[in-house]
C-alpha cells in the first residue's frame, strides 16, 4: 500500500464550503454568519476548494480540523453549543 499525502482542510474552510456549496448562501451572507469580511470569506473558500480538488485529483487523504477561529458563544462568555446541537 502506498503512503497517502495528507491535505488538511481547516474547520473554517469546511464551514465556508458548507455555507456556499451545501446551503446555497452567497458570499456576503455567509461572511456575515462567520463574522468575517466578504473578502476574507472568499479567500477561505478559494483555499478550501483548492484543497478539496487537490485531494480528489491527486488521490490524497483529506484531514479535517484545526484552523484560526473561535466559536462566538465561547468568545462572548456564553455556554458552548454541544457538538450534537442539543
């Protein structure tokens, strides 16, 4: 078995993909939900699409995790939202 290259998709990149490609939001609305500028959102989305495309074309493993973000609930001192949403 060959050794797979690993490409990391950051959490904020996954969120950007989800908001635009799965939920159908435009960049402006998605950026507002992520509390970032539209230009920053577009940069994150472009990197996410490049990472996913590279993994698919080159047969690399896609690792999801990490990134440069903070949950708003944690930042505001509110109770964190459980992973299962309940």
